[in-house]
């Protein structure tokens, strides 16, 4: 592979062009780069919460990296809205196949010596369950924060998404997510002056 074929990181930089919430009227547009950074920070916090309050043994830095990369396949697939992705099992199965092909394409844009490292990060089924649940919870909390922010701006389009996201978080049965929501979520509804 020549240097000109090493396109992985250039492709990652395109995350800023993939907008989320495609079926929703947004007060402020959000892209997957922004979402992935926020999800990474929340996932790191969930790892810390796991260790500090629940006698866990996760590496918060590791869970943060997994979260930062969790939407990378969307560089190729785009952000398929949740109602579409889960409309029918056949759609979800087909999307999973497309996502796997996207991951493979991205991995082959790296030098061979680096592929194994990024394969573990990008392939969800290769991530240990205790990390997968924290990433999923962080992803949902980030979505909930978006709903809170939109509602605060007077956008009623996110009310149902907020309810559905809260239910999805509850279904995860993740004590770290429950702790985060109980202790940190309320502050997202405050103004800057109220936060200061």
C-alpha cells in the first residue's frame, strides 16, 4: 500500500459533514463528529462512575475511544434515522451488512500493520460487553441531551424522541447511565449564567 492509499484519517475528518437527526426539524444542526466527541466524553464519565461508585474495573480511556469511533461507518453509510433503521428486521439486517462492508473498506484504507488495532475499535462485536453497554448508554445520553437542548429552544419536534430515548436508556439497565442522568443531566437545561 502506498502513502496515497492511506485514506483512513482523511475519511474520519469527513465526519463533520454527516448530519444527524435527518427526519427532524433542528434548531441547531448536529453532525456525527460533534456527537462522537460528546459521546466519548460521556462514555469516559460512565467508566469513571463504574469504577468510583460501583467497584468496577473498566478503563475509562478505552471506553472513550470506543465511543469516539462508534459512528465511523456512517462516513460511508450516512446517518440512517432510527425510525427507518428499526422499522423492520429486514432493514436492520441489511443495514448491518452495509455497515460491515463500510468498516472493511475503512480498515483497508490503513496500512496493514495498523488494521488489527482499529478493527477492534470499529467492530462492535469485538468489543467486550461491559464496554459495549457503556458506549450504547453514552450514545443514548448524548441523544437525550440533544432532545433537552432542542426542547429548551422551543422545538417541540423532539418531545417524542426524548420520551423514546429515556425508555431506551431504561431498557439498557445500566446503573452508570442512571447515575449520570440523576446527577448530571439537569444541568444541561440551565443557561450559561445558571451554570456559572
